[in-house]
């Protein structure tokens, strides 16, 4: 099966392992991801802070390219890209004049049958979950904290995906591959997002609370579907540990990596070696935190 | 030959300031058929009315057009004037020169022209008016009260005390409704049950009231004064006549762990049960879904223990048919399903409860006998958080409206908690405090100032459990949206009040309208607040919108007085402006072809089938017939009738065409003039 695919910049850079694990798992599941040719930046946070039309034009160009390729649907793994593309699609479909205006700006004809945008969870639910049972070689038998973050489920009015305050979709997928999702309180709390660069202390505090809750409820791994969340939980682990005077060792992994492991794929193929926090599960019952000497 | 009189009113200067009234009268005098045309300063005054009376007698008028204000204002006045002089009141028409002309246009010739037109078209109409006579409908002087909460109880008692029979139908095994579940009531903190139970007993003992509990409305037919009601009396599996209410069966029943509806799931009950000790009637019912005998075929302990042999496992639902003249809808409300707020953890954390559950915890008859214990482990909550507007005024997740009662009951809850746990800390998160009502604001101030309840203006974003505490995360918007975190032992959600389950279905059964929230709609939001759009059906209490006890009682008495007024006459008089199906002499009988599109279109179920038969009973044809008691004269059937066989009395095809044609003719005449 062929699916339209928009990787976005993170998947080429800081979260290469998300891309690697997605492509490896997709291949193992018989899904061919066909990237939008000549794709560009979605505009991220910068564009919509600068100019509204720009924030629509950048994703609109991607949508127009996908439309040209006759892709009915586009898988967008990065939560921020997903949000930008889906919001743009929504705004353009709501407003015919705007659709024409943006078409003029990007110098490409965008017709109202804009490709549908789905995130990684929707892709899994729609095309994978129905017959995954036979494909699981080593069930992912771990207690996991499914962390959705903000952009995957909000704003609900536009995304119409899962319950915004207590999402369940990722938990359901984790159960299917043998994991035990924990019931915890920080599923959709903010990780600090882009403050990673300018105010690392804020990220240390916010992401630290997320990790603390997951660890205190016995999670062995935090499962994410967003490069930003992953970066804050993984890349900023030292800042988090310094801030909270703890030594959290719980790994943060992508949902595609968890699935890849369950499918019996090679760790390296899934990019697990790229994480800063070593992906080791305390299967022996070791706590995911070791107290630092005060 | 028609002899029409035209009477043009100046309405002081209301009309004459912009319309040349004298010219109107003068011009209309020339219209064929008009034999008398005058103008006068105040036509509704005594001398003005005398002008009409005298003209009718002197000129032997066959129709009258009064060109004055809106018929809503003075049509009854002028119709009476005509009737005084022996003219059928329906031969009098009003041209609205005030609201439709002088008030909305400037003074000029065109305005006067329009006024003349307005009169002329009515002259053409009234030429074709026929004498009509009011419709008389008999009244069955028995009322049906649906719902046995405080609204239904008040309405039933008021109607019964004015000397009329009342049939009360309650869905639950006991009357009492939500009020019987409440602990104490604002703003006086008097015990809810203590003021309610005497009224419940009064209902049961009143000679004019017949009470059907554990019963539901099956169907409703008929119309104002003449409703035919079917009531489904569900099988209690207990013979009410034999049962003495001794309670032995409820003690012996082995199934003791069923969550009690009355105690909002905080307590348990048996499979054969009386919802609460003060229940009226104090007779148990068997909950078949949870009864060992009904589920497994064995047990029958209650039958063995019953000293009067009142248990009837084979009892069936019974359908009771009654005739009633008026109906009071008092089916109450419900609290919003808290699934809207997964972030508050209701259902996940035992110590997050809703307002109704707190009422049971605080009630002396509740599962803790009024001692403040939290549901999870029975410990006294040292810190308690109340969240107002949990669902109300929240278009994103809950409902858009204000549930009205929550501000007051939350203040009451916090106060009751402080009275029971003196050293405890009580917090209230609120949006605004809406305490409009007698002694209401004072009551809230008392909670804050005397009982030391901390009011925090802000919303709660999330509640989660940590180390046995409920972490309540919110913001204090009066302190610059400063984030707040409270470690609470218990959280009470002031969940929104919503329409009762099945309200929509019931409304459809009764043909009353309802709003988008499924609350029953009143006929007019200000001037007819206790009536529905269906004549003879009235509203009381929270089935119309969330409301507190004093308001509910006042509205129930209002509805009762409407019923009493309805029952004060032996016959109802209704305006004859209703639809009639064409009938004529044999061999045609009627132009109706019997397609009955009118029947499916009629919003009032007023169209019946009539079989026309020969003298020896042979069926000739089946035609439509309008029930004059039900028809509201809306005209929908007239518009849909394919064979033009239905006419609206007073607004017949002939009359309306004549009006339109008279306008078209004027155009030709004026063209000729040019």
C-alpha cells in the first residue's frame, strides 16, 4: 500500500531516528511511504508569528504539491507539521476567497479536494492495527507512559482527533503491541516546547514534572509522537536532572520505535542508538531513576 | 349588496401626524360597497365607539373596517362594539394604520396612499366575511401532573386544593424528586426533607389526588380540555394493597450490594427496595435486573418472609387510561454527565464527586448519616475543593448556559462542610458569583466572611492523584493568573443542570416544543412562561430550565392557577378561525380527494379521517376532517392541499384573493389616471 508522506525538517535532522524507525516499521508492515516531491518547511512557529498568509502559504505549497501527485492522504509524523498542515487545510476549506488568494501567492492552483492530513497514530489505527497481531514477533512487554503533548490533540475543533484532555489512542496501540500503558496525569501537559533554546530552565521544570510523574507511576519508558517533545525529554535530560536533583534514566522513545521493536526489527535500524538517554528497559525491575548523591 | 362602514382613527397624533386621515376617509367613501366613511380623533374612546354603534344601526351596515392600531391592541374592543349593535363580531376588521404605516413612514402623500390601500384591501375582505361563531369545547376537570418532584407536588396540591381532581404520574418508585436528596437548602439552611416530606404525605392522602408511582406516560391523544392519556404502571412485583411497608423483605433480601440511585451510588440497596425511608408510597419494588430470582430462578426469600403474602413475581405492567382536561409537565432535570471532563478525573478518582453526591454525604439520611467522610477510605477530608461551573457556561466542553443554581449550592456546600469540619480548609474555584435572589448574596458573603471559605476566581485545568492526595491545578486570575496547586482530599464538581433523560421523547409524545438543550419551551419567554405552545399543557420547575426551589414552587403554583382557570368554566370558548374541509351536497359531497397530505403536515394532529356513507352504511369516500378543538388555525394544511379543499375560516382563499386583486386593480386605475 502506498501512502503520501511529508517528513518535515525534524525528521531529516534532530529526530532522524523517528524517520528511520517509521520507514523501517512501515516497510515491515508493507506500507510504502511516498514523500511529497520538492517539499518545503511547514513554517513551524516562526511563520505564524510573522505573517498569517505566510503561515498558510508554506503548508499550502506542500498541499498543492501533494495534490498534484494525486495523493488523497498525507501522513505527517511531526506533531507540529501535522498541526500546521491540518490547520491550513481547515482554514482554506472554510474560506474560498482565502483559498484563491493563497493559490495566487504560491503560484499553484489549489482546488478544494485538498489531501487529508493524518498523524502517525491515525495512520497506525487506520492501516496497521486491524491485522497487526500476526506480525508481532516480540511483544513490547513494558509499562509505558503514553505522552501526547499539545499539538497532536489540540485544537480539538480543527483536528477532531481523540479526547483533547484525556486521549486514549496511543494507549490503545501500545496495548495491542503488548505494552501496559500507565494511567498518569501528564499526558497532554506542556513539555516547554521551543523554550528549549531560549529558556532551558523552563523546559527543565516542565519536562521534569512529566518525567517525574511517569517514573513515580512505574513507567519504564515514555512513548512520544512528536520530535519537539522527544527533544525536550531526551536531549534536555541533563538539564532536567540538574534542575530536579534526580538522575532519571527512563528512556523517551518514538511510538514507531516501540512498534519496530515489537515487530522484531533491529535496534540500529530503528535508530535507538541515536538517543542521548540510553534506551535500556529496567526489565529486571530496576527503577527508572537513581538517586543522585546530594 | 354589501354595506360597509369605514372608521378612520387619528390615534391622537400617532396616525394623523403622518397620515392624512381625513383624506383616507374621503377616498374610501368612494370605494364600491362603502356606504359610510368617517374619521375621528380617538375611535377607541366611548364617543368613538358610539360612532360605530350608531352607524351600524342607522346605515344598516353589513361589515365594518376600523382603520386604527394593531388588531393585537384593539380588535377585541371593536368586535365587542359591533356585537353590541347586533353585528356579528367577525364582520369587523382592523386596518393597522399605526404600526404598519404611520409609525414606520414619514409624512407624505405616499404614506397616505398606503393607508388608503390598507383600508381598501380590508373593505374587499370584509365584503366576503361570513358571520362566525365561537367554538365551544367541553372540559374534563381532571388534571394530569407528570413528575412527582417539588414542582409536581406543589402543582398537584394547588390544583387539588382548588377542588379539582389530579392524577400524578411519577417514574421512580417514590415521589420527592431531587429535593428529597438534598441535605439543607439555601439561603436558610433548613433541612430539605423536613420541609418536603409533609407535602409528599399530603399528596398521598389528598382525596382529590390519585398517585401512580413507578409509572410512565404511555401515550397522549386529544386536545385542551379533552386529553386522553394512557399511563404505564410498571410491575412493582408487590401487591400495593396487601403490602404494609413493614420492610422485612428489604432486610432479608440477599442482594445487598446494588448501588443506590437515591444515594447517587455512594450507598447500597437491596434488590427489593424502598428508595429511602420517607418514600411515598412506602412500598417496595423489585429491581428485576438485580433480583436473584428473576436472574437465576431461585431465591424467593422475600416471598417467604412477607407476612401479608404481598409479593407478586408474575405481576405485569398495567396500562391505565384516563381522561384529563389539563396537563402540568414537571419532569425535572438531571446533572451533566461528567465524561465531558476527563481532566477532572470524575469516575477515575473516588473522591472526585458531583454536587448531588455531596448533598447525600452532607445529609443526615445519607450513607454517612451526615458525617463528612470521603468515599474512598472514609477519612474526614481536611482540604476540600469545590469547582463551580463544571460544564456550565463552557461552550467548548459542556453547555453554553448558566445552570443558575450552582453558585448558591456551592456556597451552601462549602458552608455545610465548614460547619461539620471546623478546622478544614474549603476552596471554591469560580468564574463569577451569580447570587441574584432574596438573601442570596448575603448567604455567599456569609460563607466567605463568617465561615472562612476561600473563594478563588479562576478555572481548574487538571486534577490528578499523587500520594493519596488530589492535586488540583488551577489559576488565580485575580492575582495575575498565578498558577495554583492545591493538595485536596476531596473535590466536588458543581456539574451543570441538564434536561432529564428522555425529555425529547416525552416532548414529542406530548407535542410540546423544546429548546436545543431539550428543555421544554414556554409559549412566550416573558408573558407566557408557564404555558407551552400546545393549549392545555403547562410547565413547572426545572424541566423548562434549571431553577432553584423557591422559583420552582412559584412556577408550579402559576401552572396550577392556569389549570384552575381552565377548569373554572364548563366549556371552553375558542376563536373560530380554524381550517374547514370543503363539504357540499351529493353527489359530490366534498372536493377532498383523501390524499391526507394535510394530516402529515398538521403540527397539532387536528386532521382526522371522516368516512362519508350512504344511509344504508355504504362507504362513499373517505375525506379529511378538521377537529375544531385541536386546530390552531395555522393554515399549513391549506397551503398543502392539492385540491384546494381546505379553507381557513376568516382567511378564505376568496378573501385573500380579493385583497390582492384590489391592490392590483388600484395599479390599473392609477395608470389610467396618468
